[in-house]
C-alpha cells in the first residue's frame, strides 16, 4: 500500500490472488480489497483512486507433495506381475478427489517371498470443475518393503510306497517310491519331476518308528510350483543286524571239576557298522553238555554283546564242537591205618 493522506489509515488490508490455482513458475498476482478510514473512523475509500498494480509474471505455485504407498500382497503364481492390493493415497488438497485409483504390481513374476510392490497410475480431479489437476501434485510412489509373496502353484501327491522295515545299518534312510503328482499344467508335465526322500526319526532299532517322506521338485518348470507337504507314517521298524564271528579257540580238554565251563577265546567279529566298532563288544561263554568224565563230548560256545550300540545288533549264532574231553580227577589218600592182626573168621577181610 502506498502513502495515505495524513490522518487516514488502512481499514481492510488488501489481499492478492494468483491468476490461477495450478502449478507453475510464471503466475501474475493481482491485489484487491483495500479500504481506508479517516481519523474519525469514517470510511474514506472513495476519496482515493486505488490503482491495483499486478505483479510481474513471476509468481510460483509449487506442487503439493502426495505420497502413494504400495501395500503388502500375496498371491499364487499366475505368470503376471498383477497385484490386487490397493495402494494407500495420502490426503489431497481440499476440493480435489481421486479420479483414477492407483494400482500396484510385483517387481517380477517369480515365486518368492521378498518381492517389492510398486504403485503407479493415480490421477486427480477438482470436484467443482472436473478438471484434471494431477500435474499440480508431486506424487511420491512409495514401494512396499521386501515382503511381497508369490507362492508356487500348489500340488498334491498320492501316498508314496515306503519300505517300512529294514535291518539296522547305522543311518536313517528308508526306501520310498513317490506317489502320483496332481495339479501340474499339462504343458509343464514333461518339465517337472517329483523326488522323494524318506527317513526314520532315528537310526536305532525299534518298532512303531516314524518315517517321514519329504518331497522335492526338479526340472525347468519346478520354480513355479509349491513342493507338496511332507507325508509320514508311524509303523516303521528297524531290526537288529545279525553279526558273525570266526571260529573260537576252545579249551577242549579238562579234568573233572564238577561244572560245565571251559576256557574260550573269541574269534574275530564281523558286520559291525564302522561308526559303532568302538561301542560293540563280543562276549563268549563255552560249556560242556554235562560235567561228567567222558570223551567226544559236545562243547557249545554262546555269544553275547555289550556296549552302547549293542542293542542294534543280534549276537552271532552259537558254535559247537564234539571232541570235548573230561578226564577223571586223581584222588590221593593222605594217610591210613591198617589192622594187621585178627582172629580167624574164615574170610580174608
């Protein structure tokens, strides 16, 4: 406002407006609305010729910052990056509304759980005029974090054929033949192979053991499918592993002592799993068929096992020979007294 007449004062301060509401760098600003009072408080605006001078074409309206945020989404693989998630639009300027709602897409079509979701496509109009005012906004499209998920196409499989019993071998593997796979696109059938691996819950002998079958997929189409869920049974069995032993060295001749025991040195044990060798010990006991004196007697060597891994094995079969000898035990008379004289009685006693 220029200089007023002495004693006059501004009543209503003038205002100014841009030539239009849109974003730009060369706006003209126009002033208006000034009123003036004299010292007595009387409106003397009409005593002035008010010349409202527009500004140079240098007014600036900056864009309004608006954030559009992609949301987390999850879907089953469909060969596209389409997402059904609805991005969140920040607060618009009063009088403006969304014209075309934003959409979002996955960063790629691959199966995975670290996808980025990307928003785009928002347009905005002014309610009063239906004018597109999108250009007046600095739209900041905020991607989701690495938490978008594209799941593999789900598959099912019929029950596998499992060899439920085996002899102890020190490991947990079991033999399995996969069932029939379902849910594969007909074009992918030649490019998708189902694999199966079966394992016992532990390697030790026992019955009622759990066997779990885990599946895998291979082939050029495997990456777009979800691996079928595990399958398990509780009827598995691991039986002890029979062991063998070379012939023992037997003490096959002894003097009668009233019992059947005799000396024996075990042969060499065979069949123990390498990792168990230090934890399985062979025990052998040799006995005659009876304790009496004789020849051609049967001697039987019975075997047993001890050690922390012994329960996973069965002891070797008994070994026998028939050439055992028990000789009579020599007795001695330490001292004796003889009656050297008697009355005739008709005998030699």
